[in-house]
C-alpha cells in the first residue's frame, strides 16, 4: 500500500478545514455558551460569565434522598441506548444470517429489511403512535380487543419500552447492512471447509463466522451508539418525553432547556456533557477494535 508523502496532505487540507468549521466551531461555541448565565426569558439580566455553575446545577447532590433529575435522565439515556444497541446487535446478526442465503426472493427481502433505515424518524414515530399504538384505532388496540383484552396505553404506562422498540426498529437495518457485508466477505473456501469437516450450524455461526465479523459488529455498535444516543425526533412525536420526564434522554433535555425553558447556558452545558459521554463510549469501542486487530495481526 502506498504511503502518503507530506506534500500529499495538502490535498486533504480543504476537506479538513470544512469539517473543522462545520463541527468544531459550533462545539466550541457550545462550550463558551455553557459558561454563561444566559436566559432568553430574562433579557434584562443579559449575559454574564458564570464559570461551571451550569454544570454544577446538574451534577451537585445535596443529599442521597434527593438525587437530581439529571442523574435519572442520564440513567434513562444509558438504558435506552444500551438496550437498543443490544437488540439491534442480536436481531441484526440473526437477520443478517438469514439474508446471507441464496433463497427465492432474498433480494426483495433485503430491500424490505432496509426500509425503516430510510424513513424519517419523525414520520415513523407519527405512524407508530397513530396507526399502531393507538388503543382505539391502532392495530395494537384492535387486536387486543379482538382477543378479549383491554388494551393498555403503552405510550403512557411503558414509555421506555416504546422508545426502545422504536429505536430498535429504526436502526436495526443499519446493523443488518454492516453485518451482512461482513458475512458475505467470508471466503467461500472457508464455508466449504466447514461443511467438509462436519461443523454443525451452531459451531459454524458462533465459533467461526461471528469471530470473523466481530470488527464489523464493533463498528456497527460504535456508529449505532452515535446515531441512537443523539436521536430526538422519535421521542418528540411519540412520548414527548413523558409522562413527566420518564422518557427523557439527554438530547431531549437539551431541547426542553433551550426551547421551553429558554435557558441557553444550561442547555449548552447539557449538550457538552452529552458529547463528552458519547466520545468516551466511542473511544472505548474504538480501542477495543484496535486491541483486537493488534492481537490477531
């Protein structure tokens, strides 16, 4: 593989500058805003430097009997993101295995499987809320009544379950796409050798195929983490964070602070903490990929 000379990097400079301006400048402004006491509802107070007061407002714990709401929202974010990633990884791997066979109609099935990935999150949220989860007119309500059950309003009583289900439905096709590419990259000679050696299906899948595509799995989880943890539209149009704050995530809390509470400083502090949390988790996943590559290189 040809290595780049120092003079070749000048061709990358325009792209680096564009990416830096589009990503790092807004983030730097967010960090600056997080140090300000700035409430749009009180223009008479103006803007003033407030240090880390906005961060301390969320992080401080006065007593163990009164845990700040921030930690509840943080825990909900971790639960929603973690459960969604686990379900996407398991379901995506199993469906990718199914799609990795040359069976009649497999191309149509692959196209249909990838469909949810290309649907706008707000549009899919409205469809799920009105045509499926509605206890009166939705499929869920009609089927429950036909079976003799009284349908429970899942959005009101089990909001986390609803959000995890919708996140999984939205992002599992991405996992299928990545893992299917990994499975189809396994040499056919290796698959034929497995059959000749008498390896059964379970051994072939979990001892040979899965280890071979583990890097694909980690990449899918790493990118899926970035996609899911920043997801906002599905929550807005389905549960609206409710009831109360039971389905709040950190990005949704940022939205409420800046657009409902009009507090730019505290919203920016939340945004910075969300970015830091995401970067830490992505870095851990990336390091695991690098260590695995070094181990088997």
